């Protein structure tokens, strides 16, 4: 379990090591001290100051590292003040970002611990599928983002960025043929204009919603050096938004009978490399036995898991004949992280979403 103290200390380390001249570290220390002294209203006021500071351009890169701690302390202050409903909303965001966090009973009021644990139980409790909300949906609902945070991507690789999931084959081909930045810029302007659900207004609601989803995906679904909006989970999120609910369970050794090698710590290539480098000797046999023996079968749920995003009927694009669509993402040693399983139902749903957007039928999706 990850402790709240560890999350807060990590946030302070990141801030203090890079922003020593800024007031953010001092303000955050002040929040913790006010909370310790039970000055909960004052702490909420200081949290508002922290949020103002973190919105400044020079602090943009630290917003995500602070989000769990800010959501926790807002929830804790509200719970201590008896404002349980508001506290639960903040704790939903916190648990979405730090699902395994725990509280030290010696440091936090019983009321705070009780509301946090009730929120945790409510997120796991079966509910009416028509109203159930996933932790991702809760985090996205509270996600603070503005168009000021987004820098337009208009280079030659624009079509290979997040927008690739929206482009038709014809649009991609046309964009690749433009010879200069001006023609590409004109194409991009027209691209978004054709998808504007309310062209009579100044805002393009669909574009704003899409760019918000891109920012959220980059913040939450990044895999190694691949930005979140370009991952499989990011693509599904960009096209369909947050799922109704999410399930996750470990893949244990022997469950994936179709690809047993995928559950091994060493591939066949690794074994061959050892055999070639060490030659034919007893030491080689011992090394190979160690690499292929039962001790190298991965059963750790942290290394192998199945994550399923469930979308109920009300979140699916028009024309999809299913009452629910499940998107399954597999993480497994030697296979990849959160790899979408290309099942017909899932692929047909994504294709229907692209087509609906391409013909301008996205007004009801932009408001989500």
C-alpha cells in the first residue's frame, strides 16, 4: 500500500528540487501544517492558492505530480468539516490516481479515514450499470484543462499524432501531398471546421473536447516513451471517452495456454544467445536450466494483467448494435503493456465512432 505521506513527500521533492524560488513548496507545507493543527478552513484557502500557483505557465510540468496530494487534502479537509459529499468527490479523484493509498490512523482524524474508506468501498461496490461511473470517468470529470495549455500541432507529422484516429484515408492522403506549411494549416482549419457541431458559435466544442481528451490521455496512459494519446488505451479514450466501468485482474501462469512463452522471463532467443556465448559445457547446461526452469515463470500480477474497459449502450456511437462493448488490454512479459485485443466487436465499435465523427455526428459526444 502506498502511504499518503509518501505521495505528499514525493510531490514536495519534485517541487522543491526544481522550484526553489517559487512559493509552491512553502504553500504546500503550509497546507499540511494547517491540516495538522485542525485549521481545515484555512487549509482549504491555502489549497486554493496552491491551485492558482500551479496553473501558472512555469509550473505546468508539475501539475500532474501534485494532483493526487491536492485532491487528498481537499477531501480530507472537507471530510473533517463534515462536508462528506464534497469530500467523496475529491477522494474519488484521489483514489483514481492512487488506488492503493492507505492512511496512518495516528496522523489523520477518524472521520477522514472513514470517509476515504467509504469512498473506496463505493467505487468497488456493484451499482446500477446505467449510473455506475469508472474511476477514469471520475478523474476526467474533475480534470482541469483549458485551451491555453494546448499548443497546436501543425507540422508535417500532424497526421501521425493523436488526430490520426480521426482522419479518413482520403484526408490522410491529401495531407501528405501538401508542399508547404500554409497549405497544411489551411487543411487543418478546414478539418476541424467540418467537425464543428455548432459552426454558428465562436467555439469548436468538438475540437476542445478532443484536445482535452488528448491532454488527459497523455497525463494518464503514457507507456514508456509513447505518449498516452498514441497508446491503445489512449486511442479508445479519444474516440469513446471514459468507460462506464473498468475491471482488472492478474494473468497467472498457465492461464494463457495459447502462448506459454509469453509467461517466461527469458525468450528462446535469450537461451540461444547463452548457448552460443558459453559453448558446450556443464556451466552452459546449468545456465540454461536456470533460465528455463519453473522459477522463471512469471506469476506476479504486477507484471501480467488483463484490464477491461466496459462501455454501456448510452456511451456507444450511433449505429452500433451492441448493448455493451468490452475493450480488453493485456499486459504481459514479452508481449507488451496494455495491448488492445483486436476482437471484431471492439474494432467495429471504433470504426463506427470514426465514421460518426467524420460525417459530423459528434454534437452529443462533444458535451460529455
